[in-house]
């Protein structure tokens, strides 16, 4: 049985992973032209099955469509692929990082 500390730590990792997905997608696309539309989880982030499913749902139904609406990426649901959009260069710095917080793709 998980202790409250373990549950709290895991929930915090889910929150961190959710908030970081847009930034991680843009950084990964700076290195690769095409990505699978799967969450990018760091090695030190441990998510249970339910949390990972939440992350997948949020990525596919909220974050990727928002990035696509704003022209940062193209999201092909049929191929489950993400590519650079026409405005990608506006948000991605040459090293794959970018300025600003987690506002990538936020509706203006």
C-alpha cells in the first residue's frame, strides 16, 4: 500500500510532466523532424498506469491540438505523429530550448 508521501510525490510528478509536455515536445522537435505522439517522460519521473493514461489523454486532446491550432506543430492523429508547424521557429531556440514559461501554444 502506498503511503501518503508516495502518493503526493507521484501526483507531483504527474503535474510536472503535464506542465512540461509542450516545452518537451518543442525541444524534441528541434532535434528530430518527426515524433511519435506519446508523452515525453524523464527518467526520474515515475507515474502509475492511471497517471500515464491521464498524461496521454491530456497530450492528445488538449496540448497537441492547442500547439497545432497555434501553428507550432502539425499533429497527424491517423499516423500518431507530430512534426514542426509553420510557426515552430518562432518558439524554438537553436538549442531546442526557448524563452518564457510554459506558455508555448497558449491561445492569445
